[in-house]
């Protein structure tokens, strides 16, 4: 039941944000009494925190699994940046969490750091194996990859640009790996 409550919480957070849904919404959604929710969670805030922490844990596990499945360096970097969790939290909801749940926001930031560290390690590995140039500033490249990937995950950007996530990732790869200059201008 606890997992079902968390899943319903995720649904309502995505629909209404972290402050506008109610425990009554969840009770009605699951056809349970509100007191059943209180058996598992002392308050709505505790439920939201559990939802956020479950989401983070799931994302970290999926990131590790996705990276380990891949064979090439580029695919591993993509997997680290784009692995998702079952509770996709839109950016506007993340802003609400940052504002209203600062402790949970710290955990989200730690998750981002975790992913960025994986990317840094993969870039270092790529430099050591000579798959990547040795004169690359790892910190700058890591930041570019992390921020660019976060930006393309914005639903409005994808719609306005007539892209899906896979197309957008391919464009990032193309620009980062091959640059923006015409080949004749590089020589």
C-alpha cells in the first residue's frame, strides 16, 4: 500500500504541484480512507519527502544500471546524463520542491552531483584511453553536458523545437563531438 500511495502522490504532484494536491485526492484515487495514508505517513510533507527520496534512489539505481549496460564511452556518458526514474519530475515542480522542501532539494542536488561525477569519471577514462583529446577541461565539459542535458529535458523546448529527447541528444553529441565549424574551416 505504501508504494501505491507514493505512486499516487507522484501523479498528483505532476498534475497540481507539491502544494496544491491533498491527501483527500490520494485517498479518493486509491479508494481508501485518509487514515490509511496516515498509517504510513505522519503528514503530507512526510509523503512528499518520501516521494522525492524514492525518486532519487530510483534515479541513482537506474543511472548505474544504464551506464553498466553500455559498451561505448559516448553511450555511457549519454546513459549517465539521460537515465531517468519512474517518477519524472517536471522542472517547474523541482522549483517548487526547492522553495518549499529545502532538505529534499539538498538531496536532489546530491543526486545531480552523483551523476556529474560519473560523467567526469567517464571523461577522465576517455582521455586516458585516448578516445578524447587530452587538452579538454573536464570541469567545463562536464558542466556543459549537465546543463545542456537538463535544458533539453524541458518539455516546452522539445515541443517548440520539434524534437524528441533522442533527436536532441544526437544533436548534442554531434555538436560536442564534431564542433560547429565546417570541416574545411578547421584545417
